[in-house]
C-alpha cells in the first residue's frame, strides 16, 4: 500500500500506519506523523521528512524515538513514529530494571512478555488474546501458574522453580491426566473427575501416601505404596476380580480374602509365623496347605474339595492321618512320626496295598480283600510266619520263608511268570520249568549228574549251554535266542557247525574236522569277509553282499575267473585278471574317484568316463583315430582341448571347469570368442579376425579392466562393476562420452572429458578426501562441497561473480571468507569454529557486527561504516568494558553486568542521558550529567559516605540527606527561595540537648 494513494492501514488525527509489501514477500511497516499543523512548513509537498530507524528490538514507542519526534514537531518536520499504532507490540526498556510491561490495548493478539529485569513480576494474561498459554516467569521462583480462562484445552504445567506447587486441574480440559509435581514431596495426587479411566498412581515422593482407588475406574488394581512400610492393602470395591496380595513391607499383616473374587487362593503370609490358613469359602477347589511356620497345626480337609488328599503336617509329631471321606481312591500312608500306628485299610480304596508299619514290630500283615493283585510279602519281624498265597493276586511269586528249613517251594498256579528256584536244602531235586513262566531259564541242579539240559520253549532269548556232565550232548540252537552263537561240542567229532539264523553278526568258521566243507556266508552278518576253504580247490570266491567295503580278490586256483566288483565297496578299484586276455575293464560304479585306464590287450577300446569320478581328465585313446573327445561332466576343472584331426571343430567350454580359458580355434576365422561363465578371472581377448567385435566384460572377473577394441570406433567403455578399483578412461574416438565414476573405486578422483565442453564435474561420493574442482569451461558453475571431505575449505569460483560462499559443515575450524565480488555479503560465523573472530565486510556499509557465541573472550568492536550501531556486550567476556560508539549520538551507555567494578561514564553525545549507578560498584560516587538540565541526583545506596550534592541546573531541587551519612550537615539549595531548612536528625537531637541544658537553671 502506497501512502501517496492516501491509504493507511490505521490512522488518527495525527498519525498514519503504512504497510509496504517487498518484492521478496516481506513487509515493511512505516509509522507517519505528518505534522499538518506545522507553521514553518504548511505545504505538505515541501515539508521536510525525518526518517527514524529504531534498533533491532525497538519500536516507534522507544523513548529516544519519541524524543526526536517531539523535536521534529517543534521544527515543523514530518516524522514516522506512530503512538496510535494499533498492532504495535510493547517491548520493555532494557534499562528500566523495575518496569512492569503493560499491554498495548489496541493490539488484540499481543502476548505479554516478562520484564527479564523484574525478578518478582507475575505474568498476566492478555484478555484480548483468547488462546494465549500463560507461561511462567523464570525469575519468580514461587510463582503459581494459573490457567488462561480463554484457552479451553490448556494443560496446566508446573512451575519448575516452585517446589511446593500443587498442580490443579484445568476444569475446561475433560481428559487431562493430572500429573504430580516432582518437586512437591508431599503432594497427594488427586483424580480428574472428568477423566473416567484415569489410573491413580502414587506420588513417588510421598513416603506415607495411602493409595485410594479411582471411583471412576472400575477395574483399577489397587497397588501398594512401596514407600509406606506398614500400609494394609485394601480392596478396590469396583474391581471384582482383584487378587488381594500382601504388603511385603508389613511384617504382621493378616491376609484376608477379597469377597468379590470367587476363586482367590488364600496363600499364607510368609511373615506371620503363627497364622492358621483358612479356606476361601468361595473357591471350591482350594487345596488347604499347611503353614510351614505353625509347628502344631492339624491339617483339616477342605469340605469343598472332593479329591483333596490329606497330607501330614511334618511338624506335628503325633498327628494321626485320617482319610478324606470324599476321596474314594485315597491311599492311606503312615505317619512316620507316630511309632505305634497300626495301618488300617481305606474301605473306599479298592486297590490299596497294605504295607507294614516299620515301627510296629509285631504287626501281622493281612491281605486287602479288595485289592486283587496284592503281593503278600512276609513281615521280616515275624520269624515264624508261613507265607500263603493271595488267592486274589494272580501273579504273586511265592517265596520261601528263609526261616523254614524244610519248606518245599511250590508254584503259584496263578502267577504265570514265577521263576521256580531250588530249595538248597533238597539235594536231589530236579528243577522243572514253570509252564506258566515264558522266559524262565532252566538251570542245572549241580547235585544231579546226568541231567540233560533242555531249552525252555517259552524263553525266547535263552542261550543253551552244555551240561558238562553229559558227554554226547549235541548242542542245538535255541530258535528263540536271536543272538546265540552256536559252538561245537568238542566231544562230537562230526558235528557240522551251522549258523544261527537269528545271530545277525555271527562269523561262521569251518569245522576243522570237516575237510570238504564249503564255507558259506552268514547272510545276516553285514561285514563278514568270506575266506577260502584251502581244502576246496575250485571254489569261486563270491562277495559277501552284506559287506559294503569288501575288496574281492581272485582265487589263485580258478584260472578263468573274471573278477567282479563289489557293488557295495564304494572305493574299490577293479583290477584285470592277468589270465583273461580280452577282459574289458569296466568301471566300479561305486568308486567315485576311479580313473579308468585302458586294457593294453584290447586295441579298440573306447575309453569312457567314470561318471562317478569328479576330477577325471578324459584323454584320447591313441589307438582309436576318430574318437571325438567329450567332456567329463563330472570333472570340474577339465580343459577341453581340440582333436588335432578335426579341422573345423569349434572349441566349446567345459561347463564344469570354473577357470577354463577359452582359446580360439586358429582354423575357424570368424569365431567370436565368448567368455567362460565359470571362470571368474578370465580376461576376454579379441579375435583379430573379427573386426567389429565389441569387447564386453567378464562379469565374473572381479578385477578386470576393460580395454577398448581398436577396431570399433564408437565403443563406449563401461566400467567393470566387479573391479572395485578400476579407473574409467575415455574412448578417444567417442567425442561426447561423459566420464562417469566407478562406484566401486573409493578413492577415484573424477576428471573431466576434454571433449565435453559443458560437463559439470561431480564428486565421487566414495572418495572421502576429494577436493571438487571446477570445469574451466563452465563459467557459472557453483563449486559444491565434498560432503565426505571433513576438512575441505570451500574456495570461490573466480568466474561466478555473485557466488555466496557457504561454510563446509564438516570443517570444524574453517574461517568463512568473503566473496570479493559480492559487495553486500554479510560475513557469517562458522558455528563449528569456536574461536573465530568475526571480521567486517568492508564492502557492506551497514553491517551490524554480532558476536561469535563460541568465542568466550571476544571483545565486540564497532563497524566503522555503521554510524548508528549500538555496541553490545559480549555476555561471555566477563571483564569487558563497554565503550561508546562515537558515531551514534544518542547511545545510552549501559553497564556490563559481568564487570563488577565498572564505573558508568556519560555519553558526551547524548544530551539527556541520566547517569545511573553500577549496582555492583559499591563505592561509586554519582556525578551529574552536565548536559541534562533537569537531572535530580540520587544517592548511591552502596556508597555509605556519599554526600548528596545539588544539581546546579535544577532550580527547584530540594536537597535531601544521605541516610547512610550520619554526620552530614544539610545545606540549603541557594536557588530554592522558599526552602525550609531541615536539620540532620542526629544534629537536631544534639541541638535539642544543648538547648535544654542552656535553658534549665
């Protein structure tokens, strides 16, 4: 908006606000005071205009601006401050320590800021700014932040500096979760009545807080306060299934049940030594366990648990274990602590086996009539007991009473597997087998000499041994003994030893007494090596089909035997029978590594490959002229050579030979040599007979460098993606080739193609230290940084006039330099260079010199070209003395808060400066500013003996006393005609005493 169009955003009788939109999208605000009542310049077109520029943080309402507006009004000039600027943000006077900032009533959205110099200021809200979030005054340690009533959703925050603040809720924010003030140790967290599901957590800083449930959160589990040692946990009445756990810190707590949790298992309190555990009447199946700490507790049953097995209390010595009437199958065991307990049967336990009480010496063991399978054993304490059979126990083994010397053992007809042992007292007893015991091993009666030991037909694994007392016994195999080794009876000369068909590993041996026996193999013995019977001349030795590794040998007695391979011997090498001239030696199909050789006796043999020999090299049979050499598919490294008799043969690759180099057939002129895909490092070569061949890379040769075919003019050389370090070169015959980088060459420096005038050189992202260079043919190229070169110093392109030099963010100590071609460049700091001193751009007249925040001791100097620059202090330089800018006439000299002893001096160019005291300099004597006519000199409260003097320019000043100078004699102001002289109260008191002394007779 232009002012000459007569348009103002805001205006009054005396002022106007003009907004100017800049071409870059920015906005400039001008406040005009037209001074239409000027008598010296009534014509607006010829009325002089004064342009006033406040400081960076100043506005049109600054005191020094308004002062100059007043002076321009008196001179009849036009100026541009606006006291009626509706949207002006009111900023503070940094020199007024106690100023309370007030709001601009005309600026609706102004956020009131705090006066950083007013330690106790309470920030207030702007009633016109609905959404203002009230922040705390960081200087007011005890401020309690209040909510902005206009911000419905504001979450109240804590004042981090107010230790005891209680955080209240925002009544307008329904879902706020109140959090605790971490600094308020004893705060009791309260619930947000508007947040139904809030879980009330404990204040970790409140040691004694008792957690209460949130009435709005039905399922909250009330946990204990870990800091309250004696808290008794209570139930949340709203959470039906809460399990009431013990407070581990309350040693004497008695655990009660949660009446709302039907299935709670009542566990014992580990710290209550005498607690008697009771049942939870709501949990039907609770098993009542003992309190291990209650020594004499008698365990009673849970009437609701039908199947509970009562156990003994190991700590109650005389407890008699009674049965659970509800447990039909309970087995009644003895109480080991009750010495004389007689074990009675459980009438409900049909299968109980009555056992003896080892502590009751004379107990007679009776049978349980309800237990069908009880084995009746003797009571070792009853010397004369005769064991009888249990008619109900089918399998009882009837043992003898060792105390009954003459007892004849009999079989239990009901016990199928009883082993009948001999009575050692019956010398002539013939042991008989128990027909009901399938696995009984019959033993000999050593007292019965001629007993023939027969097998037990029911004993599957019995090994039949000979009766040494029976000379002619022929031992036969036990057909049921799978592993029995048949042995010869040395007393029976003509016995033929046969194999035990059930003995898998038996090695059959020859009977030395049988001359013509043909040894046969044991078909069940996997590893048996068949041997020859030296007495049987024409025996053909056959292989043991079960011996995987047997090497068949020839029978030297059988002349025409053709040795065959052992199909089970994987590595057997077949040999020739020297007695069989025309034998064709075949391969052992199971010998993976066998190399077949030629039979010198068979002239036309075609040597075939051993399909199982992976590395066989197939050579030609020199006796077979027309053999076509084929590859051994299993020989990975075979090099296929040409048959010199086949002129036009095209050599092909051996797909199994990883490193084969395919050579050309010199007889085949137009052959295009192809790569062996299996040869990782093959370098492809050119066929000199094929002019236009494009030489491609071997994708398997990791390090191959691609060279050009000199016969193919337009070939574009590409990089070998597998050669990590290849440097791509240009094809001198291809004018416009753009040289690209090898992405695998970490250190390659890309160079320009001298034939490509406009190529923009790019960086190699893999070369960490590359310094990017410019293309001398590209006048306007902006040099960019190498992001990988940590220490690169960015230099300017001398051909690009307007380049703005930027910093290398990776170069910590780089000092940014100016572009001598950019007149208005503002030099900026390198944030990474801690000690950089910011120098001025001599070409930029109005540069404001700012400090380097990283240079602790930098003394800021003035820009000699900036007439109005206000020198500021370096907050990091403790002892800096702030000097004046001689070019800024109205500068108010403020003190350096870090220089304790600085004496503020006057700015001789600022006529009305009020000289303020340095609060840190105790003995400063306040002198007057001779240029400020109306200054009232005030006392320095830190200088105890200062004598206040009068301002000779202030006619009406009433001299006041220094309250700290006890001996000061008040003097009159010679310019104040009507002044009533007052006495120093100390002198006045002395004067009164003197008068009283003189007046009293």
